[in-house]
């Protein structure tokens, strides 16, 4: 089973790296959550509260979600609307072209 597990986790890692490639990492709002998730996941960060232990993967996931939510609040425009992500803009343009 050792080789199968290594292969499985390798495929999962490559799939994750492909997703990271699609993100605009020049934008710090995207770079920071990815960095937090990678460092927590690779570094083996886990939390224990009494008898409950949050594993490394769960800790990385939870921290990534919190960091992303915190950064989203900071990216709101003066009018109170959230700043659109580049992919959302492209989807809106595609919908507008279809309506024409």
C-alpha cells in the first residue's frame, strides 16, 4: 500500500498546484491565503483543545478560510460593495455578450 498512497498524495498535490497556478499570485490578497495554507499544511500545525485535536489539514483549511474572509472585508470599496475578482469580471462580460 505504500506506493499507492505515495501516488495518490502525489496526484492530489499536483492537482492543488494546478489550481494555485490559475490564481493571480501577484495580488497579495490571493498570495497571503495560499501562503498561510501551505505553511500550516506543510509545517504540520495542529491544535488541541482538551480531548479534541484539529489535524494539520483541517487547521490549514480553517485558517485559510478565516484569512480569506478577513482580507475580503478589507477589500470593500468606499461604497460598501465588494471589489470584483478578475474571474467574476470575465463571467459578467461573457453574460453581457450573450445578451446582446
